[in-house]
């Protein structure tokens, strides 16, 4: 069975800001961030909104330079 991806992050309990930069405070409202698995959180949020999820195994160097997680959003 392939290993499930995981990424530690902080989630603001007030505004929902998700941060992978390792800070302890939300840059938007100063609240203390709660530790979460960013991959699990993002996947659950996508499912809640009926959005698709694709785990990328390409361009890992670029992705690592930019916080290890990305999203393609269309409105």
C-alpha cells in the first residue's frame, strides 16, 4: 500500500487560515494556531465542497520551495 502523504500545519480556529510556515500565531488575526495535518484538512474541505483532489508527485522541488501544498482555485 502506498504511503499516505502528510504535512504538518497550523489552523486558525477563528478565521480558518491554514499555514505551513511553522508560525504559532495567525498572521491575519493573531490567534494561536492549532496543529493539523494539512493534507487531511485540505482533502476534507475539498470533499465538503464537492471538489476533486489530486496528489502531485511531480515538481516536488518547486512545491517544497512554496510550502509543500498548493491549490488550483476556479470561481
